[in-house]
C-alpha cells in the first residue's frame, strides 16, 4: 500500500507562476498596444506624359487653398485662419449656384460653385510648409465634406452619418457620398520659401 | 491545554498561492490578444500630427509604414538633425522608396495587392518638400492608397491654437 502511494508523486507546480511571469514580461516588452489611425487619402496615378489639355473647369467652381512656408493660409485670394477654413469650404461646396441641387442650403451666390458635384477644392502648398499644418488643412477640408454629409443624412434618413455601420448601411452611405462627392485636388508644391 | 500551546507556536499560516499561476496566465493571455508585435525599432523621432477625421487602419498585414522625421538623439552625430526617411529598420534615401514599395508588394498575395495601404508616419515639423517627394515616389510605384498617420486630439480646441 505504501509503495503504491509513492508511485505517483504530485508534480511540483510551485515554479509555474515564475514561468508564466516570464512569458508575461516578454509580451509586455515586445508588443505595443497603439492602434493605427489616420486620414485616408488616394493619390492620383502617375503619368509619364503630362495631360496636355486638362478639362476646363470654370473659375467659380474651384476653391483654391494655398499654404505658404510660414504655414499661413490664402483661401480664394483672402488671408484666413485655419479655424475659419471648414466653414468657408462648406459654404463653397453647398453654394448651389445653378439651383440643380435640391438638398443644398447654400446662398446661391453667382461667384461660387454651381453644385456639389462640380465643386472642386484645389490645394497647393509650399515645399517649406510643415507637415503638421498640411495635415490640419487636409483634416479641415475632409471635415467640411463630412459635416455636409452628416447634415444631409440627418435630414434624409434621420440618423447620423458618422454613426453608420459600414456593412449594414452600405447603400445609404453610397447615396450620401454621391450627394457630396469629395473632390480635393492637389497641385505640385511650390518652392518659394524653401 | 497542550494542544492550544502547539497552535500558538505555529504562528500565521502560509498564504495559499496555488491560484497565482492562474492569475498570471490570465494576464498573459490578455496581453497576447490585445497587443501586437512591435514592428520596427524607431530611429527617427515621430511626433504625429493631430486630426479629427481619422479612420482606423483595418488590416494590419496590408499596411506598410514609411517613417519620416529627424534622427533620434543617439543617431544625430552620425546622421545629422535634418529630417530623414526610415524604411523598416534602417535610414533610407528618397530613391529607395520606390524599390521598397515594390519589394513589399511582392510579399503580399495577389488578391491583396490592390488593397495595400502605405501609412506615412511623419513628424509634424517635417517640411512638405520631403513628404511631396515620398508621395511622388509612391505614385511612381503605383501605391496610391495612403494614410497620414495622426492622433485623435484630446482637446479639439487646441487644434486651432497657433503653437502646434
């Protein structure tokens, strides 16, 4: 009897905690938790030969944003603070100069864009502009479109555009996006205040 | 009497630690699931810009990173202080970007290649000249989906103040 009992001794699990701690510390050191977030953009494809005659766009359908090497903004030939940019851009996109856009709330000014589909935002920066400023300007321009889409979604569908699920409301999102298509064009940077 | 005396001599019983491995394993599994492996050893300092209209990068395996910023203090005597590009674990020049993108694309499977995203992680003080050069190289390499890596600001008002 005594012999039988001794045949299967209990395994010493006292160092189990030490081993687990070791693994835990390894994972703590080698991994990171930061999630990657950022502004998604699409670059235009590269073409060896420059397009000779770009399609003509009416001057009033272009919203020019210039950023100089001192991170100052010139919007439609006017000095502007970054905090005013979003509002100005929204006014421009939503202007509805030719009256073809039924959901727009713009002022229908003749010197501003015809409708959201024709409105193009042209962005040009200097080579000396800081990246932080560039991202801020991009952010404001994207936000202008997002805010307009948000308003449109609230009115047409009674729910928030930002809160929509990308799978469930796929078709709705498509409609809203085509109501205010994002048209931001970037020109080659200037090299003045290098 | 004798029995009581014996008990007093023993003092406090040892704390039962048999559940300790379980607790530690639980922590371990949490960290294994919630974190990702650190990709590279950063050689440039990157203080990301802040933005509100940010989206999460969905499939990590399809994302390739390009870092730009001034070299960290311990690399400064060798590489100077002006902004540099870092690809993988090494400093690179602008001419390396195109080859790097093509090489990275080769490692992805055929159907995933059009979905490849380039994440530009640059310091906010970097001049746009460098970023424009990177963008031109990416266009030449047909890597058109890009993402300007930024942080969600804690205080939105601070975005518009002049110092940052």
